[in-house]
């Protein structure tokens, strides 16, 4: 079930179901709001987005209230998460999934938000979007690819490609907007060649694995699995988290794997990724592409969880097409 596409004049709601928006600089929030206003959207905020405790989050009740109000408000057409964090999975048993199913709308974010996106998709069939947080849109420079992919995903129903960006950056832009370092982007890394088509399932790998064995975990049957992790992960933790997924009974029918570019501090090298993937018998015969533009390194593409994608990987040539 695809939500209704965004149109100029639509209201978008910002909520904070993980960490509080209070940790984001006001100047960054102003840039993000202005950017959406310039596209013709009206930005509103959940009433609890600035609340915070010693963990820089807020109560389950506050966060659930803002989720439910955003979905039930008929004026709201899309919901942005403010930022990621660590505790979104606290909310899963308290969400009214029937309310969401009856009021489908765009829900977008990444990282810790993966738990909510996959649970909502599993429980309601609603396509959710792995893509920029509201805070991401506060980036002054190097945002063009991210915005273009976001608009392709949520404002039209034509197929689009997860193309290779011209540059990438892993600097802490949120600390200093002018101190930026951009690197030329090489072609995506083809670890295994092949062709595959399936349903997009994935997001942040360590968060996704929190759902294993629960009622909130979507099936990996006939999926295009897309996974990424942040600088807290490294090659060894990535390997065992991936292996854990591959032990699931429906993982044997995965059609392709896309791996988001790792942050530099993770030290997940090209050689390590190749070794990890090629050593797994479960993945033989399917295309695997790494350094794809999604995850914690900017810019990022918007990927609809539950939509169909086709993947082609041959030599250095890649095609990743999202069918809407």
C-alpha cells in the first residue's frame, strides 16, 4: 500500500520518536524548515518534539501521542522523524497499527527509525521510506542528491534509479556547516555479479536485527535486502549481524543485497567486505553491491520499504531501479 504522493501546499509533520529534537541546533532546524517551505510544503511539529530526559529522549507516552496525532490528522500528508537514536523499538507494542492502516501517509527517516518503519510495514502493509530525517535537511552544502531522490520517491509514481552520486562526505557537518570535505564517488562496488528483483526490505542492520523473533519482523522472502550501519559498527560486527539475518528461515530466497557506504571510522574496508560476502555460501549466485548511496554517509537516496526493486550488477556496471 503506497501512501498518497506529496503535492505543493501539503502539510508535513515533524515528530521525534527516538531522540529529542532539542539536541539539534536551531540554525539547522531553520534551514530544514525553509527548504521544505520553498518546495511548497507547510511544516508543523508534534507537541512533544522538544521534550527530553537524561537520555535525550522522552517518555513512551509522549512519543506515541505524537505518532498517533500525526497519522490521524487529515491535514498531515507526510511525517518526518527529527533524528535517529537508540530507543525507537520501545514503542512497537504501543502503536495503534489499525489507526495507521486507516490513515496511510508518508513516513520517512532512517537509522534507529528502521524499527518503526519495518514494524509499520509488517503490521499494515504501508510502504514506509528509508530516507532523510528532518534534521538532515538542515545541511547547507551537498544536499542536492538527497533532495532529488526524496522528491522522486514521494512526489511521483514513476520508477527511479538509485544512481551513483558525484561526491560523498562523512564529515560532522552538523558541527560546522562550512568545514566540509567532499570526495569523488567511484562507481558502486560490485562484490558479486548477477540480476535480481524483489521486495525492498532493510535499513539500519543493527536496528533491523532487534526485530528478529518478534511479531514486527517482515519476511525476507524474495527480498532485495538493503542494509547499512554507522560508525559504531565495524567489519566484525557487520559480519555477525548479517550472518544472523541469513539464519532466518526465509533468507534463502533473498534476490539481491545492497550495502550502504560505511563511515570511515568503522574501518570496514573494501577488502573486508569482499571477504565477508564471498565467504557466505548462502549468498552465492545473487548480486551484491556495496558503497551504495544510503545510510549514515551523505548524500543518501530515499528507498521505499516494501516496494519492488530490480538490481543489475555486471563488472563495474550497476542498475538499481525502484518500481513504484
